[in-house]
């Protein structure tokens, strides 16, 4: 069996779908040494800087003898234009050779003669179009339905996304298989001697609430800042008014209101903008936080809350979309649009030691339900079913 995998997101994106692709495909390759793989990816124009995660592509190929890489000498945006905007019928097999299966882990698949497995992470561009870059939303509204019509297997990150596919795009639920993302073993409770050097290097405060994610409208950071501004009076009499909000994530799109809100509420001295955190440092940053807050207005899965749970950090997140499905009973849930509830929840997380202890233990147990090895086994079963021609419905029943 020869499987081609679009590894472009894994080669270029630090967070989100990039991390999902690297972790999942690494686990898939480790559990299926009998399958031949080709990882193809947009490599940028010749002479341009290489993809930031090129070493991960090289590591996967070196670790798995039946895996090879095929770089395509175009940047990701240009490749998207050729395949999905201009719709040029240039099958990926021209570069990879014949494929039995094509796995597209980032919404859309290139032209191919192979049977296809396509992952839909969320439908945020339809549920909350006001939070999306208009051009990107327009592209996805056009490209995703075409990818779904062509797909032999559709993967969703959560039951919430499966419901959205049925509700918004009329995709029969039995066509969709839920394969949960997961959390890597490096996300775990760590001792102070491991954490403190990173605190000093990153200049993190002694006490902080943490948010991790791209700075963009869907993450609801304006309301988080408004809620954080409300909690200082409640903490002052407890001696905890030295608390800082740490925002770890790159600027994404439409982020200006976040910085305008910081200025309006005079929070610049109480908010620490950490920018993107390297994968090696991220588990330590979770460990150092007093609490993790993730007030997103919509998620197809929500990986950061799960990572925080795995590190034993008390979590508060929103009660919408997939987030209750991810955190179970191991986090404090609040409405994303209620600033007062967000503020009250943060105060509870900081002051209620019994609640913190309960959430810490429950979080460690909940995180164990999501392992990359289990996700990879589901994907590999789909490969085999597509290779043998088994129906998707039969495979879905076997996976349950």
C-alpha cells in the first residue's frame, strides 16, 4: 500500500493544524512500518528560506525507512492557487508516482487518482464568519464542499464538528468518522527544577494566568482582558494583586482590538505578551501558570485546554462547541460572551484551593483519554479499509 500525505501544514505551521499534522503523522508512521508513505509539501521557491519545520520532515523520513519526502518548489499560497483556486487538473501523482490512498489533514485535497481521506477540523468560517479573514472564508466556502464530495472518508476532530457538517453542509453523519486529536507525553506535571530556568529565560512573572493561542477574534481575548481588569479589586485584599495575564501566541489576523482594549483598560503593565512559545518550552509554561483560561467562542477541538489539563493546570474554558467534549468534568465552564462570569470564574480558580485540587486531578485523568497512538490506529484502519475497498460505514462500525 502506498499512502501520500499532504504535509504542508506540518512543514510550515507552528501551532494548530501544523502541530496536529506533525503529531498524528508521526504516530501513524510509527505504528505502520509495513505501509509505504510519501510526505509531499510546498517547499517554497528555490533559494527562499526553507519551511520552519523541515527538520521534522527529515526526521520522520530518517526514522521510517519506507517513508520519503517530495518537496514541491512552490510556497503554500501559490500551490493552493494552482490546485484549488485555478483548479488546474495536475494530479499529485505526477510528483509522487502512483498512490493508493491520499490523506489530506488540512481541509482540502489536491487533484488525485487515489482514494482520499480528508480531515475537517471545524467550520468556524461558517459559524462565525465575522472572525475569519474574508478571502480565506470565501476560499473555504468554495473548496471544502468540493473536497467533501470527492472524499471517500471524512474525518472530524469532534462530535461537535460532525454535527456542524450535518447541520451546515448536509453531510450524512454516517459518512463522518470522529478521530480525536490528542496530547503528547511531554505535556505532564514537571518539577520546579525543570520549570524555574525557563521562567527566568522567558522572564515570566511569579504568578500568572495563562492563555495559549493565536491572537485572532475567535479566541475572545477582548472579553478576557475586560474580565481580567475586573478581578484586581477582588484579589487585592488577599494579597494576590500581583497577578499577571500571560498571552502566549503569535499575532494572527484582526488582532488590533486586543491591543486597543489593553490600552483602554490600562493593562499594559499587567499583561505579558509572550508571542509564540517553542514546543520544547510550552509544557513548562503550562506548569508555571496558576490557571489556564481559554474563552474561545468556537473550537473544532481545542488543543490548548487539553494540554493544560495534562500538565495538571486548573482550566477554565467556554461552554460552547467542542470544548465541553474535550474537557469533560475536568474544567470550569463559562459562557464565552459573559464578562462577569469569566471574571468570577478566574477568581474561583485562584482562591478556591479545593476546586483547584479537584480540577488538577480530574484534568490528569481526562487527558489520558486522548492519546496519539489511539488516533493513529483509527487512521491506519481507514487506510486499510480504503485499500481493500471496504465501505466507510463498515469501517466506522468496526472502529466503534
